[in-house]
């Protein structure tokens, strides 16, 4: 368990609040009655200010106070939220984020300017400027401080006459106190010394007494106990802070003076301290808990191991005659599958959180470019693996920028073309089987076939006159350094190209496709797997070795007869229902020496529209696979995207389909050229 | 029934001071002048709390504490020893022997009562 840093919790909390604030501000621009939105913005600011002061972010608190004051005026006086106000409020929000991230390097002058501007746009003339100190006092008026006190006494403490209940009573006499028993150190029954004390306690104490009063309580036992005292409502001391209590179960009033065996964790809910109440509020709105991502990764990892072991068990059971073992193996298989599904479910997050971010992007970009563009989103509730959602952010930003910059025309051009003045970018997500489709559609001018073709030929990527399907042609957009933008604008055409987008999507085992209608717009469709941790694969054999081909990429399997194989020796093309599909002999690619089987199979795989056949010796069958990434030593191996462990304990490598398709087409190009 | 406190000290004046204060606060007090007497008294009349000096003839305080802790009836009974502020090493030894806490000499009546309250409860 990792230690939880309270300032880190504040940062996370602030990040979410800022996000809410931004959404509220953006909505304000169009809202008819913005009162609720203003209230929402005000609440977010208030919380940021309050917790900022508590966790030592004084500059955040001071700045947010000014921001809040301005918004309070908007709220109380029902000022109409002007464009101007929204603009400066967005700038202020960004400034808060900068202050939270790195207060020292944040531009103080810019902050002051923003405050002046905020005052100006919300000032109704003579209102006095509030110069009062911005930071709310850390302790409240009564001078109460809240402490978290965790202690474990020496194991012989009971024998030597210390009575924990009296210590707790003494703590209670200092103020308002909530006590929780900590049973984590209690050993199994057979190792338990009847007279020994294993329990610990955690007390949340709100007291006006000084810190020394707490030590006073423990004066006799201070030398041979573990005592952690942490101030909850103030910047934490430099030392490592304690882990949160492992979910204590509330029982009744602390009665046990000598904790006997029946003494389970004891909780005395007196008055919930500030912090607990805030957590409860948060729980009410979202009804969810926050878990560090790495714990989810660990869980997935363990489940993966379990699934592998379970596969071995099933194989073992199937090979024997023990029916009892077989039925257990079946039961475990069922449970393991359910556990795997549940775990994957836990990792799913709605993609809406990602879509929300793009509203600001579209707002800023269209302003910068003098275009009027609406972002329409749908399918926000579509769930995807957390990692996939995170890694989608960059590619999507780029694609949306492209749509806005290259796709959608300036208002005058649009009007001239008989289109509505306001352009539209649609962002849609939906499930399709085990995949998620994300479509970015603009109603702009569409891709210019001829220009792409000219550019590809100019760069020597394409032989002049070669006949290509639209999709094949558009794939050239993904070549490194390929940009048809005549001039580089500030928005796109810098650094990150479509090739990077493609690589990022393929790293997620996704594919990217384009469709366009000249003058009507472009749709870019991303297909992504629901999860990265597990794939459905087709287990194949080449020579002695077994490999996995991701099932999502497989289109069909056909037999490659020896006769046909011989015929096609020089030219590796296969005619599938009239289409010429290039194929790769995997045994050559992978360097297998054993003679090919007489009845080889061709597995036709595709990434989007491009297809290639892979020749294997045998198709063994479907195999659900837990992906293990290759070690760093193999980071430069691009033929395989990972490995998995089969039921018999042997390793199978997972073929990287994007790479295979590329290889197949490169080979096809060479053969076409020769 | 009021609680019983055993005081073990070779100094009669200290015993007197303890007895006056404790009986005045409603406790029953039994007394002993050294560790051996103390062990006998402790078994004769079970005590809820024991005060002991450390430097005593016949059987010193550390031995007394160790012996007392061996008696099943006295496992868990608070034992406080009387000490002087400077005696850090003695404190450690006495704690190791099984003492619960200490009272620093010289002490005032209210200090005595508050330490009794601390280990016996109200």
C-alpha cells in the first residue's frame, strides 16, 4: 500500500473541481438561465479556496478568493454572464491550475492582471474592493484542531497494568473524539498469546488543547509504543504520513477495557469531524470510491495469473479420468471467467470524461481561427478501459484540431458554398461487439483526393499512375512527414503528425479509417478494443511453435493447397472472391526451418481496409489470452506485440497485426514493381 | 466498595503522605515497608493499584515488581513506582520489570490523585 499524501489528494480534488468549473463556464455562454451554473462555479471555487488554505496552498487560496468574490457578485446581483466574463474566468481557472501545479513559477503579474480584469467585468461601479486577507483561518474560531492519532501499545501492556480504555477515555476528555479499533496486527488464533495486546486504535480528535496534551495521555507508555499523531486540518508534517485505516467496521461504544478475543474493531461515532463529513458528501453525489490506478493494474495482473493457472488446471483435469477434479476445474473456470469480467468492468470508465475536455479545445480553437464551430457529442456513456481512455486523449486532440483547422471552412466560404455558417464537429462513441467505435465527423470541405495523390507522388511514396482505392490512398496521410497543409498554421501542421496518431491508436490495438465526401465533410473512425489486458486470439502453429493472432483482426481462414502454394511461389497473392490479397509466409518471416504442412492455412487479417493473408501450418482454435508485455530487452521487437502463457505452461507470442500488414504490403509493392 | 491501594515504601513519612491523601480521596490503603512485606500484603488483601519505592531494604522495588507480576492475580494490575526526575535509567528498568508508570518525587497531592485517576479511571 502506498502512503497517501494529503496534498496529492487536494491536487486531485482541485483538478476535478476545476474541470467542473470549466464546464460550468462554457455552458454559461449559451445558457438561458445561468443561475445554477453560476452557483456551481461558485461552489467549486469555494471548495478550492477552503481546501487550498488547509493544505498549505496559500497562493491558490488567495487568488481563488478574489475569483470567488467576483463570482459572488455575479451570483448575488444576477449579473448577466457576458462573453467577456466567461473569457476572463477561463483564464482565471487556468491560473489556478498553474498555481496548484507550481506556485513558484506561476506568473504573479498575470494573476494580478486577471484579478483586475475580473473586478472590472463584475464591478457595477462603486462597489468597494475587498482587500481583506484572503486566506481563511486554518483553525476555526474556537481554536479547535483536528488530529489523527494512531497507536499500538506494547504487546505486554495489558500485563503491565496499562488499560487502553482509560487512555481512550483520557483522549475523549480532551475534546470530540471518534475511535476506531485497528485489528490488522491480530495473529491467527493458534499464534495468539492470550495475554498479549495486538489491537491498535485510531482516534480522530478535535480538541482545543495543545499537541502536548496528547503526549501527556500516553506519558507512561510513550517509550514502548507506536504512536502517530497527524494534524488533519493543516499542512501535514514533513514525515511520511500514515496509511488510511484499513476500512474499519463500525461496532458499538468502546466497552472493552481488556480487549479479549471477542474484541473486534471498535468505533465510537460521536461527532463526525469535518473531513469525514466532506467525504460523505462526495460519496452522496458520485457513490463511488477512488482507488489508485496501480492497484487496479495489480488486480488485473493477479487475475491474469489466475486465468493462466486455471487454464493449466483445466488442461490437467481434461487429460485425466478424475471426474471430481474435472468438475472442480470447470467450477474454477467459471469463477475465474467471472472474476476476470468483473475486474475488467471495474477498469471501465465512460468516455464522456474525455469528451468534456474537448469542448474547451473547440471553443479556443474556433476563436483563434475566426471560425464558428459547435462540438456535438454523443455516446458519452460508452465505457472503455481506463488506460485506453487516457491514451486516447492525445490522438483525439490532434484529430479534432485537424477537423477544425483543415476540415471546416471559414464562415464566408461556408456561406458561399450554401452551407450553414456555423460548422460542426461531431464526436460519437458506441459499442460494436468487443470493440468501441469512435467517430470524429466534420461538415467541412472533405479530403482533397488529388492533392493527397499529388503530394504522395511528389514525396516518392507512390508510383505515378498506380490505381488505388480511396482508403488505400488516404493511408498515405499517415506517412511520417506527410502533410498537405499548404502552410503550417499555429493550430495544426506542427510536430505531431497523423503518423503519430496512427501509431498511438495502433499501440492501443486499434485501427483508424477515413471516409470523406468532397464538399460535405470527413469522418474518421477509430476502432478500439474494450480492454488492453485480454484479447481473444486465434491460436496457430507454425513449425513447432505456437502463436496468437488477435481475433478482432481475423477476417477469414482459407486453405492454401500445395498446388496453389507451388503456383504462387514467386508471387505471393491470393485471389479471394475476386480480390487480390497479398500474403506472407510466416515461416519465412519467423525463420522456421521445419518443412511446411501439406495443408497450410491462410488467415486473412485486416487493419481497417488493408488486408493481408498470413500462412500458417495449423489453426488450433480460439484462445482467450492474457497479454504479458515483452520485457524491455525486447522493446524493439515489432513483429510481436506481447506474449502469453498457454494452458500447458508454454509461451506463445502474439503477432502484431499492424506490422504484419505493413510487411505484407511492402512485399506486395516490391513484387508489383519487379 | 472502595478500591484498595497498596503502598510499599521504607520511608514512613512517604507512606503517611500517601495514606492521608488516598484515604481522603476515598481509597482503602494497605502498607508495607519493603518488597517482602509488600508481597505478603498483596496476597493478603488484593489491591487494585500498587505504589512502590525502588530503593528499599530487604527486597528492592525492581525485584518486588518482578515478583508481584509473577502472581496471576497481579497480572494487569497497575504498578506505579516512585522515582526522582533524574532517574531515566531506573525508569527503563522498572518498566522492564513490569511497572505501569511512575510518580516523580517530590509530588503534590493533586499530582498523586491525577496519576491514580490516570491508571484506575475515575
